[in-house]
């Protein structure tokens, strides 16, 4: 199955990451996360992908 995203070398992928966040007194939520995705070296081609995300959630 091939989608529009990057080819990470095979159909099996692993993801690891960390995230930190907090809720402000006014209810706004802020977060920062980092994750790494790859096939863990189980295929010959293993380019991997890193993602950093900054999040803001506004309750309504």
C-alpha cells in the first residue's frame, strides 16, 4: 500500500517520541513534541523521519 507520504523503506514502521505541555490559567493548552519514525533497520532502505510539533489548543 503506497500513500502520498515519504517512503520509509517498507510497510512496518516504528515511532518513538517525547512530548511536554501545560495548561495556562485561562484554559489555553500549549504543547511541544518530537518524534522519530523509521523501520528500525529491518529493511535495507531506512531513511527515517523526524517531526517537531508546536501545539496550541483553545477551548470553546
